[in-house]
C-alpha cells in the first residue's frame, strides 16, 4: 500500500564505499522502524541493519563497524552508508518501513563488490 524506493546501488571494487538511500511517505515515517535487508543469490533474505523511531540501531555482525544506518524524518529517508565493502556484501538490498499500519518494501537495489 505504501511505496518507497531504494537508490545508490552499483558496482565497486573491494574496499570501496556506497551509500544507499530509501525514500518513502512522510506520513507515519517518524514512528516507523526501518530496516535494510539483503539477499544474495541462493540465500535467504538477511537483516543488515535497523533503526527505530528513537534512533536506536542494530547491525548484523557481518557488517558492524563497516555499515551505518541513519534516518531523516523530515525528508522521510533512511540511508545505509557502506564502507570497506567486501565481495561477500554483494546482494540485492531492500528497505523495509514498518509501523502498526503498514509494512512496506522497496524494489531493491543491486550492490556488486568485485574482488
């Protein structure tokens, strides 16, 4: 019911950086928990990072200290800054915005990290 989109994916060499952005409706965003997920070929969807309405963050162990999730409620955006990228980070990345009223997923953006 609520559409949002991801952007910022692309190709980088190992050790490089990318910044993913998710934009959605401002209505309800300030009370939403936002998560970035990823799915590599042949794998299940994996939680990467989440951020609550209060700004509390959680990260998968595999990305902790390399990735940073942040949000801007005024712009209804959530970003994922990805540094020191590894080939293992190659996946389609999805933004999820969830409240009691909706649970919305974006179309995904491809991140490819070469060796």
